[in-house]
C-alpha cells in the first residue's frame, strides 16, 4: 500500500469502511486526511448503496491521537485549497461523519484523544477494544474547545460528565470509559473487528428508509441545541482569546517537554 494514502476505503456489500492510515503519527488528523474523510463520505452519501459506515484506525494501538497542527501545509493541492477556502477542514470532516445519512460506527482499535475522540463521538455508535484509552486535553493545553464539539459530548454523555471530561482533562481507560458513556461496548481486542462487522451487517440489512428516516429525525432533534449567532460570536471570541494567550504557548511547550504547565491566566 502506498504510504501517501492517508485514508483507506473498502466497501463490502452495503458497508463502507474508512481507515485512518497515518501510523507514523498515531493517526493524527492532518489536513489532507480530514479532506479525504470529507470527500469520501460526501461522495458515499449521494447514493443509498452504503447503509452503514465504519470508521477505524486499523490494526495499530491508535484510533487517533488528535488534530495534527504541524500538518498545515505551506503548499496546498487544489482540493485542500478549496476546502480551506470554505472553512475549517476539521469541522467539515467531523460534520461529514455526524451528518452521514445512514448509521456510523467507530471501531475504536486504540486510544483516542482530542479531536480523535471527537471524531469517534460523531459516530452513532462506538465499539472499542477493552484496553482503550480516551481523553480530552484542551484545558491542559490552554485551549477553549469549539461549541459544536462540546455539544456532541453533551449529547453522548450529558452535561455533568462533559464538564468533568473537559475541566479535568483526565484519561479514561477501558471500563471507566464505558461507565462514563464515551464508548458503548468493550470487547477483547482480538474480537473487535468481527464484532463490529456483525453489528454493521445487522444494521445494513435493515430497511433503508427506516434507517435514513430515523437518523434524520435524530439529527433534527440534535440541531435544536445549536447556539444562536450572538452566542456563537461570543464563543468565537473566547476561543480566539485562549488561542492568542501566553497560556497556550506554555501548554504546548510543557506538553513537548513532558512537564506540568505553569499557567498565568494571560
């Protein structure tokens, strides 16, 4: 397989699988990978052929280590340039998963942090290897997370659990991740693929109109919790304030130096 193929795709009957393929960076979400996720799912959504999508990190110990800031290119292909001109590729990719018209399953083969965990929560179901590790570290890095990402966590685990996850930045392993609601099912690693495909086959064998209609209604219910324009403007201000802070710089340096950060609140 070509090492430059950052997203692998496979279609079995009515089941489509997308595999994050950046093992050297622990499947960090690069700009080109995000663009490929968006393009693939957008293309698949134009027909009713693929009635269940599986998202996985393959056979490694990483589902996704999160957003790859270092991947932002200085020279862009026309495809990447087009997507970036329209907005944030991360938001486009996550929305393509969340809004896919048929059910989606995250096959969580390994740890998922930051935007990688957000990607898994954009799926309708999460089936994980029993030794999975997950977490959201923005507070440890000095970042304010995007409202849509927070909304998806609230929908999955509730407001109280979302507060705990984001305020502490803790890592949750195995049974604890299951108990808090970040994964729906744990299975032994060697049984993960067979289990996920069995569930996907059951889903894809059901009535297409029922699957599509139910997911659309659930999506409409979800949309009712989206922030209004005035609230979004305030959220953008808070995100920008944190992004431009000294604390963000300190959080990044401390992360790479593997030491506790010394935040100043500025």
